[in-house]
């Protein structure tokens, strides 16, 4: 939209199901010539771009913080800057990452309650160090917790921008030993995981990780305030519940929650729905349940093409046999 010309966007069937409506409505409110060619609020869509004037806009980011991130990043490229009034917001730590990164590139975003003020003027080139991915690290931290082993992730420690590092605090509450140093984070399993109730609105990408290890807790695990996970690559609440039941574990879901009873998972094929996080999460379950397989193990290529090799090497180092993927 900030450029000039005609742009057409399309996506896989899976990504066509993900909603874009809050973002595309906001762009239209800013005067962008944007048309959905299929279902309203979804790919495919076309943008006839002639730059963006800027000004005030209202945004609902209750389904995804990515909508707000997109508008924040757009702000410096507009002619007048942006004032973004947010009526609802999920995964707020990701917005803080965006603001911190924009500051590193010379743009200072001001926040006035629910209003984000972004100046025009563009960005300044710089050298920027990218942290290790805390969401992906959750699978390795969880692996340590369920097996009684130890995992250290360097480069991800105190002062990390990513909210998903908060997953280690959930593991701590469940009984794991956690050490967050200046430049690394270590999780040690203690041989015990306690049940708990936890709200994961701000770290919802790690919800499937917790769901996949919940059967090994000594009491029920209830995850709340994660309605937005229903509009990811798949409906992750229902996908986790279905796969847990395939493993013989009791699981129930509601509009924004899932509750898992403790039990001993049995081998089964995991229905992945093409969702990388479903695969990587239930790979952790597989560390204590030989025989788990996946109908589409290759969908991890979206974020971690070498996941199975890396996870298999970790398990091998611990002397844990892992069922080969197919």
C-alpha cells in the first residue's frame, strides 16, 4: 500500500482461511484501494497502491497482534504518520518487539493509552541482532521438563524482547528448575510436573507445547484466554484436543480454553492440519511415547526445516529413541 502500482496477493488454502479483515478494513479506512477477490477479509486480494496519506485509524487486534504490527511498520512510510486507536489486543509482547525494533531503526513510537502514534519520515539503516526464536525454543525447554534432562538456549536471556520466553515461567510453576541468565536460559527437569491453570493470551503460540506435555502432569492442566489460537494455521484448540484423544488422553475445550487430564499417552498418528506447531509440540510428547507419527511431518519447513533432525539429535544425545518421521 505504501508503494505505487498494482499488487495481487494470494496464499495456500490453509492461509486463505486465516482472517485478514481487521487489517484490510483499517487500510481501507486510510484510503487504500484494496479489494478482496474471494471471501471478504481473506486472500486473495488486490491493492492498487498510490502511497498512504496517513492520519487516524481504529483497529481491532483481538485476533492477532500482527495487524497492529503491520500498521506500526507502515506508519513511517505514510505522508502524515499514523494515530492507531486499538480496541482490543492479543499477544501484546509482540507489539513491544515491534516498537523496540522500530526504535533501533530510528523511529520512536509513542503510546497514549490505547492510541499508538507513529511519525512519518521513514527508517534509518542500521545493524540489528536478531534473537533466537523463543517460540521454537519452547519445544526444547519442554523436552527437558518432561524427560528430567537439561537444555540451555544461548542468546536468549534477561532482557529478551520476546514474550514467548515466558513459557519457561509456566514450566517453573509446574516444577521444572529454570535459570534465566544475562545471555542464556536453562531448563532442568526434576522428574515431576504439577497440574495448573494458566492464562496464555500473551504467549499463545506456546499453547500447543503445553497441551502436548500436559498428560505427564500429576493433575489437570487448564489453559485459558487463548481464543485467538482458533484462527492460526488451524484451529489449534480443537486440533490439540483431537490429537490428545487420539493418544487416549481426556481433553475438553471451550471458546477460549482447553483442559487436559493426566494420563499415559498411547502411540498414534498425529493429524497435523499442516500446522508446524502441532508437529513440533507433539514431537515432545513422542519423547515419552514411542510410536507417535505424523500425517504431514514436513510442514515444519514453514519455520524450522531441520526440526526433526535437530530434535532427533537432542533425543539421541539423551539416549532416547525417536520414531522416524515419514
